[in-house]
């Protein structure tokens, strides 16, 4: 697995993933792509995401699953959203 070196490609992936997340944001916190958190392994992108309150609940994981599915179905993008560990 490697960090995406092409800034344009990383920005494209970040934008697609954040757009899918924004459609599903929970009411009490935000889920965002972590800056510099786009990695690639073969045909899969691993995108690190974080909630602003380090929330890990059903809604959080549901948002991730739905955003992954949207990117797979609409953008034909193989993406796994990986929760970052809080500070």
C-alpha cells in the first residue's frame, strides 16, 4: 500500500469520497476525509476518514458503508473508508 503521489488523483478521490460523505452527514458531528489520507493498493483506494468528535457508532459506520457503495456504483471506484484513531 502506498500514498498517492499524484496530487490531482488524490484530490479527485478525496473529492468523490467527501461528496458521498456530505450527502449522509450525521446531525451531531461531521465525517471528513483526513488530509493526505489516500492510499492505493492494486485497484483499491484506502481513504482515511475521521469524525470531528471521534464518534464510533452505528450511524458512523452506516455513513461509511453507504459512501463506499455510492462510489462503487456511480464512480466505479473501489474504495475502503478507514476510520482514523482519535488523539
